[in-house]
C-alpha cells in the first residue's frame, strides 16, 4: 500500500460522538486525500491537502474536518458522528509535481450506531 | 448527469475471455485517465494511467482513451480468476487536482 497506513482499521461508535481517523505515510508525498466509499456512490472526495496546513474541501465535506500539522500525517475528524457517515474511508497520497496518480491506503471501516 | 458514468455490472465471464470495461464522461477538460483495481475489502490499486488520447498497453491490459467521444476503455486479455475484482475508472483535469471516480464495475472471471 505504498507506505500508507490508516488507523484504526475498524471502528464502531455511537451517534453524536467525535471520531478521528489517522492516515500516516512514509513516502514524503506532498498531497494527501480522504475519500469515502459507499455502495452506489463509488469513491467520493471529502478533503485533501496540498501541503502542511494547506487543505481544501472536496465533494462531500459537510460534517468533516481535517488537519495536517506534519507532512506524514493527515487526520480526518467527524465532530459529531451520524449514521450517514457509516462508510469505508480511504486515505490516498500522490507524488508532487509530476504524476497524476494516487496510491491508496487499506481503508478504515466505520460503523456509526 | 454525473461527471463520470460507469456500468456497475456485475459482469461475469469465463476464464480466457477478453473483457471490455468502459466509462463515459461529460467534462471535456479531463486530461488524465486511470484505471484502478479493487479487491474485496482492500484499497484501490493503480492499474493503468494514460494522459490525453490514445492507447497504452501493459501485459494483458490495454487502456484506450477517445477524447472526441469522451469514452475510455480497459481491455483485459486472457482473463484469469485472479482478475475478479471491482474496476474503477478515474480522471482528473491536470497536475494533482482531485480525481473523479466512476462507481466501479464488478467483474467475476469464472474458471
């Protein structure tokens, strides 16, 4: 998985609780992304980062926030989890400057009860 | 109309068949086209990457882009049971702009 780890890999939580998912890379890539994958919707971009402290919203950013204080870590926070945020979350990284390819982590399965 | 359309399948073929997977898109500004393979309960992995129009071949896999028709294809020759997976097309405008994905086509290759 191209030096990408995600934690936790599985999580069950209750509606209204805060949840933070972590993406860690060892590739020193500039760009990092958070996606969610749901049946019937495919992969949808939540937020992305183009450098430390530089982030932007994706297609489905409502209810999510992100932070990137170090090159290697990109955190996704659900401030108050809802059942509609039950999904599989994937982190991806891409090389800076030249390549338009992204490499994905193994995913985090989140269930919000 | 969604930006990227992909038939979700499922598609079931016998071992050894030639498989054709396709996506259509609406925005002519897309320049970079990718195919990802995703096994069950795994992250997507990059299979093919193409810039602009044309063909690209890698072993049993061939990617085609027809920008005039806004249509991309992935061909798998001599398909194997290990090719059974979901195939996602993706595209982007330029540089490291975010990818836009199709919903994926689920393929089963039967031995």
